[in-house]
C-alpha cells in the first residue's frame, strides 16, 4: 500500500505538500504568539460634568452657557447607543442624571434602563457627586455615596463597583478605605504630583494595591492613569474629525502615532490591556452620535491591520475584568501602598493647598449640615419604629418628611462636589447652588420636624 502511494505520488509533490504543511504550522504558531502579545486598547467614551463650577447646575444642565449642556449629552447618548450594541458610555455621578431622568417619558426611561441592563451604560462612583476627598467629613462622603447608590438600585438594580477620581485635587487613603469597605473592586486615579506619576511609570507600578492602613484588612486595586483627561494627545488631534478629516479613519501618521503611544503606555502597566478614556469637561454637549460613528471607523481600521494592536469600545468594568484575568494568569506581584496622594502639585510653584481652608463658612455649613441630617434621620427612624399614633404623623406626612429629608440629603451631597466644598467654584454659583439650596432644604425640613415636636 505504501509502495503504491509513493509510486502514484511524485516525490516533488510530497516535498511541496510537506513544505506547505510546515509553513502553515509556523504561520499558526506565529499567529498565536502575535495574539498573545497583541495590545488591546479599551476605548471608553465619557464626559466630565461638574455639579457647578463657573456656571450654576441649572445653566450647565440646560446649556444656558457657551460651555456645556448635560441634558444634550444624555439625550444624544440615549438616541445613539441603540444604533450599535458595541457603543458604550460612562457616567461618573448621578446628580445630573436624577434631574434628567425626571424629564423623560416612561418609554424613554424604559429604553435607558435597557441600555444599562445590556452594559452599554456604566456608572462609576455612584454618588450624587464626584466628591472631594480632602475637605468633607467621612460621614458626609459615605452619605452622598449611599444616596446615589440607593437611587441606582431603585431605578436599575445597579450596584457600582468601580471608583473614578477623575478631577479631585489629590487623593486620600481614607476615601480608598471607604470604597474598599463598601465592596468596590477597583479605583482609577488621575490628578497626582507628576513626580509620583513619573516614578511609578519608571518602576512599572501604575497599578497597585492600596491598603490604607495595615491594621485593617480592606484593600483596593488602584490604577493611576498616565495622562489627565483634559490632556489626551490623541483626542486633541482627532478633534479635526469634527471637520470631516476622519471620515475615512486615521491617516497613516495618526495610526502610527496612536500605535506607538499605546505600546509605550502598555510598558508602564506591564499589561497588554490599556484603557483610553475619551472625553473632557462637558464633552459631547453638541451630540455624541458623530463621535461614535467615527470612533467605530477607527476601531475597524485598527482591527483590520495585520498588526499586534487591537481596539474596542469598552467600559472600565470590561477593562478591569480583562486586566484581572491577566494579573491572575501571570501571578503578578503588585506593590502595596499605604499613604495619601497629598498635596497635589501641578507644577513647581503651584501646590494645591489653599482649598483646605478657603471659604470656611461654606465648609462649616457642610459639617453642621451633615450632623443635622444624621440627627434628623435618626429621629425619622425612631418615629417609624414606634406607633405612629403617638406622633402627629400619618402615612402622608411621613412620606412628606422622607421627601424633605431626601431634598436636604441631596443638597448636602452636591456640596461634596470637588468644586463646591473646596471653594473653587464662582461666588455666584456658591450662592445659588450651595448656600441657597441647603438653606432652602433645611428650612423645609425644619417645618416637618417642628410639627413632630408640638
């Protein structure tokens, strides 16, 4: 049989097919090796929306400024995300979202809830505001998280598991401990002293375990970004997309620069997964649809290239899941960090320390307010636990008391915002959004509990 096979098949054909088989095996091996070393870029669209800063919350919400329209951002996301299951959008706090939600029809609310369920909308932090971590009392920080998370649970049965310190002026270990205690899985930090960032880049320690105190078992995986959100070199160069030059994807130069940038970044993290969060202050106020379409073209262009470089729309949840799998598979040892990232120094002569004590009346209002709120909640709870007939409350005004508590709680939550309690917002914003809202909510709450005392 073998003799027949050899005689019927020429030696040259045997050599040819043997060579082809060898070539295929080598190609497959190279392909697998290339896949193992390929860098995956997780592109994460977002918009940083300050709860008051240069303009009031209402002005930012409806777009009554030359800079920012939060309602427009969310409206556009709701319209655009259903166009493709690949599109993703990240929301960092719920203060604006609560206001926007109240303007939606039942059908629109259902549509948004489905996007959350599908994972196309991701919530980070989950608090009313992206709170400062230096000035508020820890009870104040916990309360504003609890209020926002309660709202997310009621509306979407959603539990945030990732913190994002995008724009705070330094970072405290107490805040990291609070997140770990609340069951968060990870946290992203941005604004730190450039020397700290540079040292970590050199030592490949951009991802680390933050254990605020060795006395406590709570710890949190933390990753430091290698660029600040407003200083993304690629997103800046891609701004020309708005004039149509990216309709066909990246130019050769843009592609090469983007590939080099991500290859360089991957070495800081010793990982083949890198995140690229795209967005700035009130980004996409003019709509996000075109950005999604053009990013989709760029992603397809990158993935068609026979290169060790891939890209995808993503969320931080997806990114950290991939990263955790890689860390576990390689049994990587991570640095344990126990200190703060204070003070923030943005340049040699610009330490961010004045906000620790500026606008002391506003800071005093925050401390007095949270004490009063906790006392009011305690009283409310005791009333509910006892026979309501012993008090001048019935079902209707018990609900009214809760609503007044919510209003005051929400106003205090807004005050934790990193441009509020720190004193970096404009004076007229303080009057309208911080002093004004708290005094108003405090007065209404007093009216309810004065009735109880009579």
